[in-house]
C-alpha cells in the first residue's frame, strides 16, 4: 500500500494521513503486540467519553503493524502557542482543565504506573545500582488512589480542531493507572526542559485548580526523573535529570 510521505516520524512509528484517516505504522523491531497494546490504551480512554481519536482498525500493512484511526483536522496547541506566546496562560488553562478531567477517571484495570516506572528505572544506564535501589524503595512507599494518567501530557499532544474548537488528546501509549501527582510532575518536567516560565505557570495553575501543593507533587521528582533517564534524551537533559535524582537521593 502506498501511504505517501509521513506527516510525522516518532521513535517507534511513522504517521501517515491516508484517505482522511491517520495510519500509524510501527517499526519492525517492536514486539508483535505493540499495535494492539497501544490501541487498547487509546480505546480505554475513548470509552470514558474523553475527546480521543477513535480507533478504526488494528492491522498489518506490508508486513508491519499498524493502527488506523480517526483523523482530527487542526493544529496542536503547542504549535498555536509558539506563534501566540502572549496567550500562554489562556491555553495552559485549557490544558490543565482537560488534564484534570483525565485525572478524575478511576483506572484500576489499566497497566499500573508503578510497574512501568520500576522497569524504566531498572533499565536506565545512567543510574548505578545504589540509585536504582533508592528510587525503587521510594516508589514502593508511595500510596495513592489509582487514576487515569496520560503519561506524556503536554501541549503538543492536544489538537485544537479547525471546525469546532474542540480539543482532542492524542498519544496514549504511556498511559497508566497511577498517581496524578506523578503525571503532573512528568508534565512539569517536560516543560521545564524548554521553558521554566511555562513550567512554573503550568504548576501554579494545576496546583490552584486541584488544591495539590508543590511539595506533594515534587515527592515524585526523583522517581520520574530517574525513569525518564531510560528514554532517548540528549546528554544535557540527562545531566539535569541526574541532578534531580542526586538532590533527592544523595549517596
């Protein structure tokens, strides 16, 4: 099948727009269950009435795993904001309101966040055995009510539709049943690596709307930073993540 030129290329897949549908074609090295695993998470979020692209099919295209889903015509809020920085608080407010709606959903049947974070920490090459042990102990002591967490929530995963100003949430592969404080810190951490001002704005707005304090959210700082080290981050960001881990878990 000739899908044309990808409209986006990620770490695990290429994204195509074909016949007014989004086609996500996965890389060969991934497990055979990758497409169904991701599709099931997106279906789960969709089942709760969240604005999420509908999964139309899980199939294979030219021998590669693929997901075919609804196409949402519009721009990401991240792209919109990059051209209208004076409206940062307006769009950040919208994003926080949507994230809070996600966090209201109990998610007992989804993959547990703790297991996912534990695997990431164990696989992080930058961490030595003592750091890994300290972070896993912190993780094991955490108590929380399991809620739906997006896992990679930021303005570039929110699409504002051209026709009805509806915001759609994309990229659910990292979603889990976990602690909303961890999800919030993850978002804060992502923003802070590009703009401290935006990160602080986000944290202030989420804290104000939820009643959670910065201290409560930052209990997850070393765990989330340590887990992020397992991802493909450049050396400068790796150094910053190690600084966070060392600050909270000095050896």
